[in-house]
C-alpha cells in the first residue's frame, strides 16, 4: 500500500512528540547538572526546603533524569517513563510553588537555557510539562508493547 494511503495514527504521533519533548528535557537537564556539578551542589544547598538533602539530591537527581530520558526511548518502558515524569514534574512544580510562596531568597533555579526563565515562568513551564506527562501516561495506558 502506498504511504499516502496508509491510515495516520495520530495517537502514536502525539505520544512520540510528547516523548521527544521529555527525552530532550531529561537528557538536557540531567547532563547540564552533571557537567556543572559543583554549581548544582551550591544551588541546591542554597534552597531552604532541600538544604539538608542537597548533597544527596545533587548526586541522585541528575543521573535519574538521564535514566528517565532513556526509559522514553523504548516502547516497553515509555508508559513508566511518563508516570515517573508526572511524579517528578508534579514534585518540581510543587517545589517551585513553595519557593515562590514562602522563600525569601530565591537561588538560581537551574542551569543551561532554562536558567533564563524567572521562577514564575519556570512554574508555568513545569505545569505544562506536568499536563503533557499526564496526557502521555493516559495515551500509553492501554497500548500494546
């Protein structure tokens, strides 16, 4: 059958587009934090809410972000990757909300190009990513691997 006569599976296209966004996000943020590890530790230690756990988080969050990016590559683990992404984005969004609401001194939010966003813009970006992770999770829920 010629390609132009094949039925287009829009659901799969949406899933793959959302997955591509998260692959870029998780690889970019994880690798950026790993490459600038000293700055990552300093910025995390400046946070009033995670200060006590900042060293642990600096060592675990960046490689975990890369791992989640890898999970998106494989069809069998994509559903799990969306679930983990939802949990992470929900937690990160909640953290940013707490920082905006209760923190007096806001440290640098993160590295790389996302550093160009202010805290409110970062909150909105994370909220959109949380919605995308939710959408991806539900779209992959009954998909055969």
